[in-house]
């Protein structure tokens, strides 16, 4: 079989597309070539992975083949799957995903877990999220805490537009999205909890990350263009004002980044600090009781 996007013949069965796609993605250097074509087919045909093989003799119609061809071309350029399909799941909810905002990550679900666990005894909490992006964290929390009052900030107007769409599609009515440069401004009011997954990749490391991230996701959502600590310094500085007797819950990076952030808050006078591991056994959440 000719391995070329121009080689898609007139009629193709699902099983033939899977075999062809696996060969093609392998030729292009993808680590999990079979998974790549399965993901695209699952979304294209609205099937679960197992159903691809239960329906493996089904023929894919011309319009879907044309769409698949376009998707494959985009994926070969390392465009993220979530941007290609325009969809992503996070915490059991469906979100629209576009280059306007960072793609929601499974590891960030741990931030939601810790937040919800910390709010168990607060029936109507006031929540502040810094850097909401697609809105996934605030929306996931809102889904479980409909009586919460949530203020979600972002410097990006485009990201906030996407967050508003995602909130509406998930029927969230208790989130107020606000455009604000948190590094230079602070919102009015006091809150029970501050949550954030801020830009934390050091600028010098950006060029070493995978092309799906560095070439497609908004740079402003990835890095502070310095050492990846600016937002943590800012939160440490204004945290006691915004959250006088509450909790701060932050996602942190990999490597030595968690210890850097831990030390930063320790030096700022916070003494009730806890680094929490994600489901991959990496320290990814810093919880601070004020």
C-alpha cells in the first residue's frame, strides 16, 4: 500500500485505514503511530476505540475521508490532536479546545481534586482562579460546587472568550470571567481559596519541549518569559491580602521546580506548606494554608 495522503483510494474500510495510518505515522517518526490514527478515527466516526474493531469492515464515506486526510496532514505537522478535532475532555466534562488557550492536561485534574477536597466544609466558597485559560479548572470546580462564587482571571481576551463558551456549554452560571494582568493588578474582594496553574516553564527551556506545545500553544500560557517563578512570587506577595485565612493551591512544574516554589513561599513567611504528588507520583501541587 502506498504510504501517502494522496494515496487514499476511492473506498476504504476502517481496518484498512488503521493499517495504512499506522504505517504512515510510523514513517513520519511518531512514537505511537497506531494510536495516532485510532484517535483521529474515533473522533471522526464518533466511536470508542473498541468499536473501531467491532465495525472494522465498515466503509468510510468520501466526505469523512476528505476530512480525515486534512486532519492527518495537520497532525503530521505536529499540530495537537485537540486543536485538530477542536475537543478535549477534562474531569469528565467536554471542552472546546482552540489555540486561544492552553490545552487542558490530565495532570491538572489533580489541582481540581485537591481544591474540591479542601472545600468540603465550605458550602458557598469564594474562589479566585489566576490564569483560567480555557476555563477548565474553574468549570470543573463549578460543576461539583454549584453554590460557589468563582472569579476567574486571565490576561488574554481570546482565552476568556473561549472560557465563556466552555462555561456556557457546561451550564456553569456561577463563574465571573475577568480580563486582568495579575502581575500588575489585583481583583477586589476577599476569597476562601486561590487556585492557579500559572505559566511556569522557564524561557530557556521552551525550545526543548515537544513541538506540539512550543509551536502551537499560546506562549503566554506556557512561560513568564523569565525563570517560571513570577506568578508564584506575585501570589506570595498578595496572597495574604486576597486570602486572609484561606488556602492557596498551585500547580507546579517538574524537576526542581516544585522545590523552588516551595522555598519561595517558605522565604515569604508561609509555614503551612505541602507538596502533593500527582497520579504519576510526581510532586505537582503545592498547597498552602494561610
